[in-house]
């Protein structure tokens, strides 16, 4: 990869690159749609992501090219006059990071020539935008000698996407990409940013990502509705549970919820609440199973999570459900679930390495027959976070 990119860098900028970087994508193993309810998430960085070759410049110009968008050619902007520009397309993500650094008072005294290539499927929910953002922030941190920690980089990149690109994302993607650790998941509270690394040695099993290639629709409107329903549930539960103060929806245990759940009259509000509270319990239980190396039990929590996302939170779709149900019947599969916002995008499965080829063949054939869509498959390993590659 580096050799091919180096040749393209030389052709594009008539000079050799100086440094090579890699920024992972991420997969959330479990803990879906509870980050905004005070719950825990359990993401991992993966060995699919974004590569960049870098050369510093002596002026304030930044030139960027992506091998994923070759038709756009070399794009450019000046550090002294950064503003969002729709014509710059994907380049607004790294540009936004540099703008956000400036807004925080950091000195960006020289520009760069940059060449990017990503092997993450765009729009599949594996955080390609966050991968690029953290990559740009890490490059800037190194070259400008800013001394930013991984947590500070994650927060800066989330702010950039929120304010410069106008995407109201949470911090899980940027955090897991900046702070990823090989063969470990991250147990993260997205509100407090308290986190611990959880051993995730999968042995003979691999994370297989299945892109349903179903374009994700209704995500924004349904996401806003789910948040509103969760806020309604929390307000009612907080007002009516008298044994102790409740700080968030996921602060309640399943047992406590049962004691007071009759105050939730609307069926949709009840279902959203029970998903959030039980999913948080599942995530905490999954941490224990991963730590103990009990992958079979972890896989069962994955199936349980999907059923809740399908039936209680109602953010799955026929294509995702089909992948998970087909996976249940395949030899060598111990767990599967949708991952990400839902309504399309990707599912993940834990598959024994000796059965991956058969798994992909069988799922491809059956999924196409049932949906008319070709699925895409990616075998991922748990990676470290964004860094320069020597």
C-alpha cells in the first residue's frame, strides 16, 4: 500500500513524501443507542481505516488528494482563510480539524501536501469521517508539536464535526479511533469520558463485518424521535422512583425499572426505556465475559442486543435482520448483531477463522436471494489507534 501511494504522491506533488500514517475505523461490539442515555459503549478500533502520506510545506497552503475520490483531483485551501466549502467535498473533514485547532488558539504555521486512501466502505457506519479527522489531528499534533493527548484529539475532532461540518455526532467514534488499543475494546462512558481497556483476545474467532449495502434511510428523523422518547421516559422514571436519585436512563438497573415501569403509559416510550436499561446491563455483562475469554457467552449477548434493537428500539431493518438470522444458522458463528445507527449499514458477526470462507459464500447467496442485494464482507482485527507508521 505504501509503495503504491508513494508513487501516486510523487506524481501528484512532484516530490517524495516524508511520513506515513494510519487511522483505524471502528466497530461498536455492543452498547447501541445508549451513549446519549448515560450508558456504556464497547467499541474497538479495527485494522481497516485511512492511510495518509504527508509532506510539510514552507507556506500556508494545504493540498489534499484522495485515491478514493480520484475524479476530484488535488484539492487545496489556505490556512489563513479556512471556511466550509461544499465544492471541496470530503476535504472539509481535515480542513475542519485545522480550523478548530486555530479556533482553540493553536498555531498552524505551515501547510501540508497530503495523499489519503481509505479501505473503509463509505456510508456503511464504520466511521470513515472520524478516521480522517483523527488522522489529520494526529498529523497536526506531531508536526506542530502541540502535545495533545488522545482524549484531547478525540474531543477536538468531535467539535470539528459538530461545528464545522454540521454533523451532530457523539464522541464514541473519535474516541475509539484516537484511543484504540490492539486486542482490547474500550469500555467508555460517553458523558464523562471515563474509560477502561478491556482485553478482547478473540483466539480463533474473527470479527466479520457484513455491509448490507442497504442505504440508510430515516436515520436523522428516527434518531431524533428516539432521543425524545428516551428523554420522556427518563423524566417520568426520575419523578416517580423514590428509593434513590436517578441521574440518567441507564443509571437504573433492570430490577429498579420493573418496580416503577407502570408510569410509562405509551408503548413506544416503554420500549425505548427497556432497551436502554437492558442494553447497558448487556454491555457491562459483556465486559466481564470478554475479560474472562468467554466468547460463547459474549456472542449470546450480541444476539440479545440485536433482538432488542429490532423489537424494542426499532432501529433495525429487514436487511440487517436477515443477515443476523442467517448468521445464527451458520457453522462457526457464535454471535451477530447490527452495529451503528441502524436502518441499513452493517452487521457484525464473530466467526471461527476456519469457517469464514463458507460463511461468506453461504450468506452472500442466501442474502441476495432474499433481498436482491449483494452484501459485502470485511474481516477485521482489533487495531491500535491512529499513529505514524514507521
